[in-house]
C-alpha cells in the first residue's frame, strides 16, 4: 500500500512512517499543506493521512481542494483537534475517517487498512445528453437547444430509457417492462401512443428528428448519422 502522510511534527511523522514501513507499506511524508496538496494531485496513493493544523494550507482546505478537483483518494484526519464539532467538520470537508492524537499505531493501521479496502465510489450520472437534447435527472428537466420541454412523468421515463440506450434498439417489450412495469403484453397501443406524444414535443418543433422507428422491432434514439 502507498500512503501519503502530511504532518509538520517531525517526531510524529517519523514514528508513523517507521510503523507503516515495518508492516510493508510505503509512506511518503510531507510537512507542508501546499506541498501535500501538490503531491496528492501529482502522485497515486491508496490512502492519505492528514493533520489538520498545517503550515501553508490547513488540512480541511487541502481535502476540500482535492474533492473539488475530483480526487477521491480516501483521507484520514490524524489530529489533536478532537471535539465533536471538529470531527463533524472534518468529515463534511470530505474526510473519510478521523483519529485523535494521542493514538495507538495499531488502531491507525487498522483504520488505514479499512479505508484501502473500500470499493472506489461509483459516480452517479445525473445528466443525459444526445446531440442538443439534454435531460437533468435531478431537476427532472428536459431541454433541446435553448428550449425547455415539458413532459408528463411517463413521457419523462420513456425518454430516459431511450436516451440511456442511445444508438441501440429498444423493443416494445423492453419499454413495457421498464416504463410501465408490464411483464406481459397488454395488447394495447400504449407504447405507440406515448412515443407519438413524445415525438410531438422532442422532435416535431425542431429540424432534426432524434427518435427513430425500427419497423416491427421498436425504437432508437440517436443523432443523424
């Protein structure tokens, strides 16, 4: 395991680095917050161990900067600032764990090992886009170019399924299952009716159609090839 320890107290840093080396880990030590941020952005580490009170850049700001830059390396605050509010502040800043000095190295090692075992966070897609058609899944808004498109809940879900399968054929059966949760054919024109309504809002007011019928199979949403 490769660990970056950002700590300005030389004795504590030496003790921790020696302890990690004895159990087979590589531990780089940096004594300044700005240098620590640069190192964490430039190199690849499994876990960061960070003091809160640092010269140059404090630990909270360091972690916030990492998270703002999209760096999701697990980070543990190892600090003498140990009040409940301080712990909450550290976790809300983007820290993954918090250990107060004085500490037992065996507990630090166990916490670092636990952080390293965590699966990487899964990014959640909140915006879908095909050509000039954009769907915001959080705000539940749809725009094409500069035009807002008002959709009914079922129309929104139908469009979402088509956009998530951009360029692929989505069959009538797939739409019945994913949009209406029908696991049988109700023998109605519900799919065709809703696709027609969706086209009237998403395609007809615009020059380029995006929703295409695949005869006797289903539908496909894609930009013109």
